[in-house]
């Protein structure tokens, strides 16, 4: 960053500090991953400043030959990776992908039915603070209080009552497998479209360790930077019959010029996710999450739903007498990054929360296996309980990070780590 250091040393310093911090901390944010350097290269180049509108073969500017190559590759790779009939790779983010689906087939004021945000859903599934709750007649379904799994019978009752035009399934902090077929059955019963938002589990779907919604949903949306460990931005998959409506909803419906550099990054993301070692990675992500959940449970932490089928581990901290906000702060001081998160039926608000959300995508990419998850659980417990000084845990975190340095191909590193048993 020689030029940037000359032009704007303050921005350069912040970027460099972030790079150092990332190298020396353990990333457990479930929405964050470590992309391959090739994806960063695909996003950081002259394509970031290419201005075009429209689609391949029907652009509104000249000079689009290379952009057409990039977009066509991204589209074809997305379709092949997920077995979809149609794909649009232009949405700038996952929320835009969802908005495009709504705009394609709904009218303002139509009823939609999505998972309650407090139960693990997403803002764009009908929350009042989002466009989805302001422009549509939004209703929500929730979880079973005993199992903390989706209350499918309750969802069906609500759908029969409100007759939504769109049912949305998927969430941001739901750790269990979603029965997409049951959602399809309810959607057919009430005459609704079905949207599956798999932003968090897209990589697990691509890796074959989580069921695909593509055979069941009319529309599937996702982002590339979570479990797919790739580029930022959103994608819409759909049946071929909806393709032109999705295209029109994205452009000119909600966006102008596309982000060509992000489409290039998405194309590389889909290529890497199609390679044989990605399936091994996806399997290890789930193994690591289950190992982390198991160890924390043995230490007295209550794991929401009793475990996980994904990369997400949702921890209830009420037994420990601390809030999620306090836990997030203590862990960050120790060099472990996560986020405060509400648990099902949480008595606390979103600013404090009774839980934290952990994710194993980034640490798996770094090379962690089950033994390191055991060691990580012990570090977290010591930092949260006060059994060790935060500075002591921080030194151990840095040592573990040095043992698993950032870099391409770390996941394939079979060097034994310093972990032990629970």
C-alpha cells in the first residue's frame, strides 16, 4: 500500500492494523470467513471502477466484452454448483437479493411470513425496522419453546390464517437443519411463493453437508462471504420461469450499475467451492462446531437446541450470570471475536442479550480441528469465568494464532495443534 500510505496515511494505518489484528485474533463471528487471496485479487482491481448497466448481450454502455465474460462465468458456475435453473449474480448484498425477490412477485402490502428475528430470523424477513416490514404486511413464526426448533405446526397455522403471498425460511442464528420440504408443503397449501434464504449455510449446501432448498423453493438467496468463504454480495437462484422477473427486479428495479469486481469475486468463489477439497472443508466446519458445542456444554454452558447441525453455536449465558454484551467484550479483550446474540424467548433486549453466537467457518479455514476447538472452549471459559486473567488468555490466543498463521491453503495443513480433550 505504498501509494495509499502517501495519499492517506490514516486510512492506510487503519487497514494495516486490521490485518495485524486479524492475524493475532481468533475469529468466531458466524458471518465472517477468511477468503482465498485469489478472491481478494479478483475484487481489488480495475473492475471495481467499471460502470455498466443491464445484462450480457443487452448492456446500456459500450466496452462490456470482458464484463460479459465475468458475469456469464459467475452465472453458469452458480447454477452448476447449486443445481439451479437460473441465477442472477448482480445483487450488491443478501438483503438486496431478498428485496429483488419480493419486488419480482409481490405488491406493496402483500402478506409475507418469515421467522421472527428474535428467534433466529433476519431483518429482511419481515422486521418492522426493515423495508420488508414497512412495505409488506409482515407476519412471523417462531420456535417450539421446549425443543427450540422451528414450530412447523405453528407456522402452518399462521400461514392458514394470514394466507401469505410469500413464505420465507432461513435465518441468521438458527443452528439446526431446516425442513424445506415441509415449508414447500405449506406454501403449496396456502398458494404462497417460497423463498429460502441460505446466506449462512450456502457453503454447507455446496459442500453437501446441509440439505439443498433448490428442489423445493421458488427462490433461493445467499451471500458468498460466510460459509462459502468467498466474495461479498448476493445471489438469487430461481426457477427459469421467474428469471426475467428477477432480472428486472434487480436492474432497474433496485440497483443501477453493477459491482463488476464483486461478480468476479463470486465467480472465483463458485469455482473454488466446486473443488473436491471444499466438501472436506464443509464437513470439518460442522465437526468443529459440534466439538465446540460439546466442550462448552461439558463445562456447564447451555447450548441452544442442545447442539448444532451447522457452523453456528448459540450459547445461553444465563447460568454464568453474564450478558451477551459482557461476554462479547471480555472475549474480544482476550483476542476471541464473536457477537452478542439473543436466544429464543430472550428476556433481554438486543443491546444486551442473554447469549452469544459463535461460528466455526473462519477457524476451520485457518486449520483448526476438533482438538483446537477443545482448547478454544477452555480459553473462552477461563476468560468468561475469570479463572484466568484476560492478559494470560490473550497471550495463549496469540500463540495459537502463530501456530496457525493466516495464508492460503491453511485448511489442508495437517500439522498437529496443541489441543487436548474436553
